C-alpha cells in the first residue's frame, strides 16, 4: 500500500525568500523521482489557506568558521543580512584547573590565593565566560576559535583584550547589552570581599550600567574538582537588544 507523508516544505524564490504555497504538499512514495505533488484542496472549503512568505538570507556557499578576530568582519556582515531579531540570548561556560604558582584573576581583579588558573592567557574564567556568552548570542565562533591557545601572541594576554573585542563585535552587529547574569563556582577563596570590585570592572569593560549586571558566587559543596579546590568554573547568560 502506498504511503504518503504530509509536509510543509518551503520553496526558494528568485528574491531569496522562502514561500509556503497556498496548497499543502505531500510526498508520494510511489514517485521514483520523489516529486513533490500538490494535494487537491477540498472544493467545499470556504476559503483556501493563506500564502505565507518568510524572508531569509540564503547563501549557496556558507562562510568558513572565523579563526581570528579579523576574520569576523565578513561574518558580522553576513549576520546583518540575516533577519533582524529584536533580542538575542547567549550562554557562556568556562572552567579552569587551579594550580600553585599561578595568579588567580577573576573579572580582571587579582584575588589573593595559594593557587590560580592554569591557562594560555591570564586564565580569567569570568571574562572568558562572558566573552563566550556574547559571541554565542551573536552566532559567532567561540573564544577558543577566535583567540586560539596555539597562537603565541595570546600567551599570558589579559582577558580584557578579549572582552573589548567581543563588545566591539556586539555594537558592530547593531546590539547593546540588555542584561547579564553570571555565576562563579569555586570552593575557595570566599569572594564576598571582592564581588563589588569584580562587578564594577565588568561593568566598565561592558560599558554597562551596574543595574543590568548581576554576579553570584557559589561553592560546590566539596563535590568533585570544584569542591576540592582543584578547579573554578563560571556560567553566564546575556540578553542583547537591537539598538
């Protein structure tokens, strides 16, 4: 017995728009060429379904993933040709090992501790996380692709450099920060004495009012590497708004 599967399938027009035909389309397994055949409309129907047209940017040759900050120029230009979204949400995550002999830098602030983040750059887990959240909201490659740890020029680099580039890309794409919520996870040291300094520096790097930047710090209840003071992690969620 022949089987038919109902499917609404968009068709490409000359203007690079996606249009849904007014008649539903079905796929016939009896057709050796897998043709799409119009399904007859019930003549007793009072009116046919309306035609829906969706604008979209269609590129026959998708751009390769950017590998450096400079490669993102073309990516941002392509992003502008996509449908203009009033809001974009991004999530960032980062984790670093804690080892003796390294400075502990969080949000651009040096925190006294007997160990710090082992990393190619300064290992600022919070700024790395925020950068990834912004890049994610813009639909761009992650921080490891744009600032690879195989490139010697980023050896020991201050993470504020990465932040400034992410903020530049955000504005260039036509967005501004709506709000940011970040959570630091570490067992030690206690961050209460440093939270406001970290938040103030984060606001300065973002060019944002303190009322839209939230920072929380939690322990990991002595569970796994985070709870054993062998690592530090951070989560960040950002909301970007069209200017």
